[in-house]
């Protein structure tokens, strides 16, 4: 959940990095009593995300600055649309501008790309989910942006679920246990409320993994034919997740195989920030 405490913690660190001793340029160029009104304007179309984060940058810089959001998170907008209005100390607005823009541009970029993936799989049973391939320190914001784009979140951290991947399985079975027995021992050691997911990269691994009573089986880098076969073999005994090789060009075909979940790292690790600008529309001296 994206709380104000989480937002302020991330934004405060960014502000401290950007202006550790204040904004020297604004201090020497802008009168202390100058007041400004600026608009956040879209230079291109997209899906909005990060309104509270954008506002936090100005509030933490100067509590007297007022930010009025003109669109809500998750709303689509067109090029030229005004998305927010910022009023108050000109110095404060100029100091917070870049940090506010950095966050809202990136979050809106994630929401926009996610929405494209979601649109591609419309009418199928699949859902688009993110991964842990997020910017260090910004996961809570980037996960919120995925939700704003209509996607869903995978486990937030390593602490939230058991997900056994190829290297885990190699270590787990090194002592001579077969895969099913090794995973059953894992199942016995965890709470009944803890989700157990196992990644496989070959068809012949599916039955031994399912026999251990896993909750989700991840089919990694499977061909479309093998994904379809994996769904058939699973036959409702676990959720089926597809990962690897997912792009806007391939996601529809992957969804059509009948998988339940498609994880897409690209929506956070390879996203392009949207082109949004902050334009001063009124400047007065007090």
C-alpha cells in the first residue's frame, strides 16, 4: 500500500540529494517574495500516476505551496492537457520542480506502458503483473504506478512468499532428494498461509512440481506450444504464470495459451519516462 509516510520518505531523500544546501540559482535570481502559479502539462498522451508524490515534493519544500490535481491517478490524458496546478512561493516551486517532475514522469511512464500490456490481453483470463526488477529504493512507487495502469503486483519482496527458481532447486536437490520430495519438505516447513511458487524451464519438471502441492507454477521462457501444454498438464491444480520473452508483440499470444498470470519486467526496468513539463503561467512579486 502506498502511504504518505512511504511517499514522504522517498521524496525527502530525493529533495535532500538535489538541494542539500538550498537552491542557489533561485536564491540569487528570484525575489524572496515572488509568487508563481505553474501548470503540469502533458507533452504527450498517457496514463497518469504519482499525483500524491508530485504534490509531496512541493509540500516538503515549502508547506505554503498549494498543489491542485486536475486528473486522478489511473486517468488517461492527451497531449496538451493540464494535469495539475501549483501555486505559491516562486523559489519553492522552482526548487521542487525537477524532483516532482522526475517522479511523476517515471510513474506515468510505467502506468502508460502497463496499460498498453493490459489492453493487449483484453478478453483473456490472464493478468499482467510486475516483478522485483524495480529501481532500488523506488519499488513502492513503481508498484503503485503498475496498479494505476491496470496491472497487478507480484510479491513485493523476498519476505512475502516462497518462490523457488532454478538455482534454489539446484541447491535443494543437491543432497539426493528428488524434486517432489524436496518441495514437499518446503511445504511442510512453511505456514499454510504462505504462498509457494516454483519456476520450471522444462516440460518434464511440471508434474514433479505439481505433485508437491505448489500454489503457482512459473513456466519460464516456454514456447507458445509448450505454454499451452503446460496449462493442459496443470489442469487447474495450480495457477500458471508465464515469464520470459514477454513484449507488446508477444503478450497476446502468451495470454491466448490460457495462462493465469504474465509477469513483465519491462514495465518497470525498461520504461521510458513520459514527457511532462511544468510551465509557469503567472509570476508576481508580493
